[in-house]
């Protein structure tokens, strides 16, 4: 958890600090630099921490290197195709960009990590299941925001933004509280039910905010 959930929570809190106060609303180039440095700190903590340094490392086998060379471009192209297709579908249905981003693109982006998390959890590897989701979230809220920071993007719908940031803070805080005494990760039925309930509440609140 110290290299998964807590760094994710820290990135969310940092992003909230940089973007929510009215005087600092939106992202500026300096915010991009700060987020990049935060990602570097996370990467350093995750890769170069003591347990990793003490383990004997071997070079990746040829098959693994080929999988990376083929997999990374496939993931990038898949992401672009998903966004483009979602925009086209949303335009045909008359949906706003906000709705498309929240419910279509967001859903498509969550499918790969949801599938991998399901497989790892089913195989008794909950730590890997959590790692995939947290690493994706950390990257999405740090270096992935660099283009938006460098062009000075503003917060479009403040209420929607607050709900999303607040939901992440609540979920990550609860997960950290429930697992702070464990060496591994807890993904039992009661936790799944709790977070499904929270997600249902989030959807209901988002619909209310959008219709208000």
C-alpha cells in the first residue's frame, strides 16, 4: 500500500491543491512541472526502494521484450481509437463532450484495467490487481496532464470536477484505512460491495449535478 494507494491519494490531493482554489483554478505550466516531479518521486519510490534493490535481477527474456514492443503501440492505438469512436458515437447521439468524457470514454478506459484486476484477484494476486488500477490513476493525474498544463487548461464544470476529485479522495482514504494493518490487499466481498455502493452513489450524484 505505501507504493500504491497512498501515492495515488497523494497525487489526488496535490492535484486538488493545484486546481481547486479559485486563485489557482485550472492548470498552469508550473503545475505541470510539479505534477511531473511528483510522478518522478513515485517512480523512484516504486522502482528503487530497498526490497527491490536487494533482489537479484535478471534481464527480461526475449519473449517478454517482444511483448512490450508490440503491446505498448497496441495500447496507445487502442486508446486513440476508443476516444475517437466515443466522440463519434456521442456526437451521433447528441451527447455533450462532458457526458461523453465521463461515461463513454471513462468506461472504455476502465475496461482493460478492470479485466486485468479481475484476473489477478481471481488468481489470488490482489496486490497486482490493485497495482494496475493505482498506477494507471497516478499516471493519468500526473504526467498525462502535462499537455493540459502547458496550454493553461481551465476547469470547465467546477461542480463536476469537485465531485470527481472528492470521490477519489473518499475511496482511496477508506481503502487505506481498511488496509493499513495488512501486508497484502483486502479484496473480499464486503469491500467489493462497499465500493460498488460508493460508485452507485457517485453515479447518482453526477447525474444530479449534470441535470441541476
